[in-house]
């Protein structure tokens, strides 16, 4: 599941406008006016190191530093899970990128290239991983710090970004608002606003990219694998259908679960029937969001009381994986 979300974000941020808006609105301490954002160009993110080892970053973009004319490389990493070794990965990718750039240099440019690492994280839990290599090191004397790389990176924690601080007229702001919306009704309103904002013919590739990303991150896995989602080429039609389907799949799940629960309730008694109805609602929602469930998950639902079922149902509204619904229990994925 994590890899699927990362792929969806890669496709969305394959458009230079998203990268430009990211730099303009969400990368602090960077003088954006010194960057030539109109010249953003994607470059290869796969590098062959020593012993033919292959290193691959998620995305790398090149642009020019206006005052000096030198190239700057923006290294993007998309994360749906917390990675405690992110500073080490950042250093590794930066070293491989630097070596690759220098190997391909024509000779007139000397020195290491400028690299800006940015991590975009869309998990529900707050990002708790170290932000520098110094945080990973422990017990070493301070004087050794001057001899080691920092591994520092810029972090965009999507679900921890306050909505009131989002810049206006920014495509990345729409990504954050849609991720945080959760409820279908709220998402539908944002989709209508987005459709009006991206209304020019030149925006068509970006509209398509937003639609494909929304199908991945908004619809339950079983739903997006079937139907007309992959065949839609019109953004307006796609967003209208998507907004409507977001409302329908939760309502259908609730009604199906309620009917099954009531039927069993007549046979087992009113009290047990109400509890069984709640179990069926949670079961249906999980199935529509994450596909076929394991026997262990079904048993947990059947053994849960009303309070536990309510807690899982609330988590389900924003969870991206079964482990998040069941509070990180290792048995949830079995």
C-alpha cells in the first residue's frame, strides 16, 4: 500500500508547477527569488555506484541559481511511512547524485553541485524521524561533528500542516486540503473549487494528474480497480464522478452492514443484533477501503465491543493502511 501512495505522489509531482509551488510556499529559509523556477527540468534519479550498485531517488529536478547561473538540484522523496534513517538516505542519495553530475560534467564546472533535499510525508502520524545525522549519532564528542555530513532535509508533513497557514493559489495547498479533508462532503467542495481554479486549456495536463492522484488516494482499493476510472480522459467528468462515488461507497457500506446486522439481530436478540450491526458496518468499510481481509482481522472484529468498533471506525476515515486502523498492531497485517 505504501508503495502505491508513493507512486501516486510521484505522478502528481512530475509536473513542474507542483514543484515550483512546493518551493514557493513550503520550503522555508530558501530565497525563492534567486531561483529560476521557469526552468525546472526533471533529471534522472537512478544512479549506478561502485560495484554496479543502483541507487534511485524518487524525483530529481534541476533549476538555475539566478545570481551565479549555477545549477541547483531539488531531490524529492515521498514517504507514506516514517523512516528513522531518512538523514542517512538523504546523504546517500546526495552523494550518488553529486558523483553522477560530476561524471557528466563537461569540465568547465568545478566543485560539488548544490542539492536541496525535500521529504514529502503523507502519513497520519506526526513525523518523528531524525532531521539530521547528528540526531542519529549518540555518545560521540562534539568535536567530531565538524567531520561528518549533516544529512539535513526539508520536511513537508502534510497532515501536520495547519490549514490556516496554507498559501493561496498554490497547487500543493490543494493537495494538503484534500488529504486532510477526510469526509466526502468536504472533499467534494474542494474538488469543485479546484476544478474552477484549473480551468484554462493549458491546465489540462495538471487537471489529469490531479484526477489520477485523487483516484489513488481517495477511493478504496477494490473500487479503483474496477469501473471506468482508468478510461476517463475528461477532468470535469472525472471529478464529478469521483465526488459522487466518495459519497456513495460509504453510504452503501453502511446500509449493507446495517441490513445484515438487523437480520442477525432478529435471530440473536436486540442487544446482540445492534452490536453485530456495528461489526458488519466496520467490516464492510474495511473491505471496501482495503480489499479482502484476513481471518485474523475478521476474528478481531467479531470479538470487539461497541467502544472498540467505534474507535476503529473513526480511524478508518483517514487511515491509509490496516495497521493505522488497528493502532499499529503487528497482527493487523497478518
